[in-house]
C-alpha cells in the first residue's frame, strides 16, 4: 500500500477521497536482504553458552586449522595442518600420566612416640622371629641384658657336595674340629669315607656352648651311609661320642617289565614304568644285535629285566640292564643276557655280541690312501702302508674294534704310536699321536679312546696314520670287514643257560610292590606315647 501525493511529496487534505492505494511490484523490484538479521534473545545461561560455543566453532572452522594432510601436500594450508598435529602431539606428551604410587594421607598423624607406643602392644616382632626393625617402647621396668641368649640346641641339615670331604663338611656345618675328627674316625670304621655318595644329607644336632665363644658340642648325627646301612653318632652322659649301626633290610629282586612295542618302542617302555637309563641301555644293546627299524614290529612284545633294590624304609634304586628280549607270537625272537666280568651280552645260544665292520679311528676325511706315493718329507716314492686321516690337534683316537695293547710309546718315524692285537692274526697301529691314553698289555673295547691326534715323528702336520696288519703283513684297511663275536662253551655255557632260565622266572612287576614289614620292624614303628597312638589309624581285620 502507498499513499498518493504530489510532486513535492506533501499530501493535502483537500485532495479528496481516500489517498491510500494498492501498489503492484514486479519480481525484479523485490530484492532479498544479503545479511538477514536474526534477533536472538538469550533468556538462560545455557543458551548463552551454546551461542558462545557456536561462535567459537565457526571461528575455528574459518581458520581451517585441521585440514586433510593427504591433500595439497606442501601447500601453506598443508603446513598449517602439520603444525596443528605437532602442537597437539606435544600437548598430549606433556600431559602423559605418572604411574608413581599415590601415597594416601593417614587417618591420624603418627609420630615416633605414638608409633613406639603402638608397637609395645604388638606381636609382630614375635611372629617374625626377631625385631622387625623398630625399637619397642621401653619402660622403667625394662632391664638391658648383658648378652643375648642363645638357643640350647640347633638342628642342622648338611649335604655332602661333590669333591668335598666328609670331615670338612662337618666343620663347615659348625661342628668343632675335635668332634669332626672323632666322627670321621668312627664312620670310617664302618664305611669308607670316600665311598659316601655326593648329595648324602646328614642330620646334625648341636648342643649348648660350654662357654662364650667356644664351638657348640655335637649332640647327635645321623645319615644314610649306604643303601642298606644308616649310621648314627650320639653323645652319652659321660660326654663320649659313640657310633650305632642301623642295617636296613633290602630286597634285590630284579625288576621285569613287559609290554607291546606299539608305534614307538621308547615311549612304550617309558609308559610301562621302565627307568630312562635302562631304556637307553636296552635300545643300545638291541641295536648292536638287530636292526630295530626292520626286525621289531609294532605287535611284538618287549621284555627287559633290570637290577632293582627295595629298602624296607621305602627307597628304591634301579641298576644296570640284565636282560633284553623281543617276543613275537608268544615265542622269544631275541634273547640277550649280561654275563661275565666284562658285562657283555650273550644270546641264549651262548654267542656273544656280534659287531660287524670297523669304526673309524677319528672323525676325519682320508687325505692319503694305501699304496705307493711320494713321501712329503723324504722326497722319494715308497710304499705307504696305511691310511692318513685329517684331524685337528688333540682329536681323540678310538680303537676300531676290541683288542689288547701290544705296544704303546715311541716308534721311530711313527712318533708316539699304539699297536693293538685283535686276535686271528689281525693287528692295527695308530701313529703320530700327541699323547697316548693306554698302556701295554691293557684290554680295550671298540670305540675306547687310546690316544690323541698329534704330529710326532716324520709328520708335516697333525693327522693320524692308521695301519692294519694280517699275519704280520701290512694290508689295506679299507679291504678288511672284521666281525667280533664271543662264544661260550662247556661248563661256562651250562652256567650261563641256568642263570638265564632262573632270571626269566621273575614275574613282571613283582619288584614294584612294597616290602611287607617284619615283626621287628612293625614293633619298632609302633608309637611309644599314648597320645601318639590316638593319631595312628586303627587296623581293620
């Protein structure tokens, strides 16, 4: 609506009629306000805060402090974003939390007098066995002691270490020199002191000191001297030490273990309860007689007998393997029993260990074979009556098979040498040794160390010159396939077969049962005091 007027813009009253008339505007005459004004009336504090936060957000958005660093790399906008990242990271590192323990404030302030007063009513020092670090509150009734009291008796447990002596072990445990010497003298009358095994534990009881600074006297001592013997040393009323022998009943029934081979012979034997050392001996003995991979089947039955001792006190001790066998279909396929002073295993027929081939004297490569060659020192061709093995200085040299030492020592250009006689006219010699480990006349076994590699005699460097003789003539060692075997005959064979039959009568698992106590042992185990009888379970039946 508009009001019509004249050219000077004034409206007169005599113009007559209604001067207000409708106005028609075209679309081009309607212009929008480029910045509309919105009037916000904040009535509450929260609304004011929201308005302030919105303004700050718009300001930071216009500043563009956190652009995408994957875009426009190297521009001014990108470096601005990088600065924001570094600043925020530094701020986060400065506000990294501290994990140190936070000390809580006590309920009440405790000073030293208050703490000592509380401690005087505590039992913590007694629970710890001594004072826990702070002095207890003392009163006028407390009288200081001239010297701290000692226990009247002290019980100790000493262990004999490997390489230690029995007497030195006692002195180190606190036993006086005179008492230690007397105990060693008493014990040596029953068992050799060097025969006491390392790890033996000795119960020691020391009495009250006769005077300050003097060593405590030995009141009692007890230990297991052997598997079948315990020794006890006590002091009588007159102050003299005496020894008491306590024999222990031992049953030496061998332990027999049988079972199915299955997928693994070793695991099956261990699962059946065989000691690990006996299993290793069994596999070693059997592998020297048969091929375990081909001759033993999964459905076969293994049979082993081991030396075993059971003490009446409950201890058990396994020894060496006595018998190794394999059964198939209920019939024995392989039977090996230990026999003789050397401890060899023999078959049931009396044939001893059979060993095919010769072991290498040293683990080295052959540098020179048997035959004619130019001598490296003498400079002319001559017969090389052996084989040379490359080996470093000090490498152990072993016997290729069982034999007896016929000579050991210097042998001209051969240097330090050892010659072995193997029977049947066969002999071997090992030259240029740095050190000889056997003596003349000694018996050696296959694989036993007889010396060490060196460069003595006519030698250009450390190596082993190995020779073999048959009937006194040198032969090529590579052409000899030697087999050793022992054969029992006559009365020795009859005794062997009788011992084997007796050994196989042992029932499997019998040695694993506990020994039944004798009447004397049962009476000794009965409690002496009536109060101890109440704790003993009553016998039924």
